[in-house]
């Protein structure tokens, strides 16, 4: 058993505080940007695609905007719609928290589609690259969730349970770490193995990401407390699980389309 005593603030200069959560975004973007270029070179070596690495730099700025807008809109619609209808000015208060992974995913897909059309690049090529590096950001994000003592797990008696004094004094599943391992490390290995194996096909990482992330997220949701304002839909599934089911179905549909066109 471990009692959580981690400070969300790494350094406080008084006029500004450096938080672990902010660093997780920065590390995720920087490492993803670096690795993304390596993956692009690997894909180009196996296909007849033409692509300038400098265009990937432009894509990163598009993705940052897409993540913020998509994540915020997704949170408002999926998790707290009534509150923001009653308090519309709070929509812009992103610094107070309230982001949705599934909303950010939709934003990234839409933003990548527009970028690809503008640059005349195959959309699934770009989505494959993003899929391969996304687990890095997810990993750091879930570690930051653990440090912040947020998105906590359900109460448990397991030996590795964690007490979050800022929440209560019950032992809980470290569900943030479960997600960091599954959605971060394991998913990263699966997707990058698919890229670096000999017979890679464009679109593979895109549908694998949707399918495996959905599976890992649903598994993790069984150990995680649902959002208080939403609870369980139909007293059965969390909103995260429902959205992840749609991810899996979307991935299977894309897989089916690719198999049909082979």
C-alpha cells in the first residue's frame, strides 16, 4: 500500500508555477515530434509516397490546436453539457481543467484530414504516424493524472492499492498507472512493431490504434471511478467505455474496408 503525497507542482517561482501536467504535454509533443520523423522515414522507405519532413513540423502546430479544441468540445458534450449550457462563459476556461481524450481524438482526425487535403498527402499515412507516437503523450498524461491525484480508481483491498488523502482515506486502484502501462507502453509497442515489421501497409496503425486503445480503455474503466457528474450510463457503463466501444467499432470497420480492397 502507498499513501499518495506527490505535489502536482514541480517548481513554484511565485509568479509562475511549473506543473507536472504541463510538462507531460511538452514531453509528449517533443518526443512525439522527434520519433514521428523517424517513423515517417521508415514508412517512406517501404512505400512510394512522397513527403517533406518539414511538412510534419507544420502538422504539429495544427495538432496542438486540434487537441485543445477537440478535447474541450468533447468534454463539454460528453461529460458536462448541462453545466456549460448554464455557464457558457466557462467554456473558454481551459486552465480550470476539463478535457476529453475522445474529443481530442476526433479533433486530431479532423485536423489531420484537413491538413492532408491541403498538402495533398494520404490521410491514413499521417494518421498512422500520429497513432504511433500518441501513446507517448498518453503515457505522460496518465502519469501526470496520478501525480495530480485525479481520475482515481475504485476502492480495493489489493496490496498495491493507493490512498489519495486529497480524495479520502480509502485504498484505491492506481488506475492511472494501469492506463499508462496499457494505453501508453503496450499500445506503443504494438503500433511501432506494426510499422517496423517488413510488410507494413498504410492504414494499419490507424485501425490498430482505435481497436487496441478502445480495448485497453474499457478494461481500465472497470477499475476507475466514473466521472461524478455522469456516473454510469444505464447503470452499466461509464461514458469512457461507451465512447471506446465506438472506437473499436470504427477500427473494425476501417479494417474491413482495407481487407475488402486488398
